[in-house]
C-alpha cells in the first residue's frame, strides 16, 4: 500500500483529504505543522508528500527544501496545496 504524508494545519481539510485518500487505497500519515512534517517524513518514509504552503513553524517551501536535504526523502515527490 502506498503511503502519503499529508501536511495540513486545518483539521477539516486534513479530515476531508484523509478520508478521500484512504478510500482510494492509500495509507495516510498526517502532520499539522512544519516540525511534525519532518518528523513524520523521516519516521515513515512516505511515497509522496501532500504539503500545505502556509504552515505553523515554517512554510511548505522550507519543508520541501528540508525534505530534499535528507537521504530518506530526497527523491520523494511533493505536491503543494493551499486554501489561499
């Protein structure tokens, strides 16, 4: 089963996207902020990261840069999302 890391600070969006992704067969791991995103990415080595641009603790672009600097996540695809 493919694993997706969903990084979103809005709990309603996290719930809605998580339900949809799980329904289509993905395992979903979530994080509400930039710090949690890095911890979850290193712990779970997701197949893809769905990443909000506006996050507490650092924006999504900073998280993406940090993901690229780690050997575990250097080649993990990142999909940016925003409610803005």
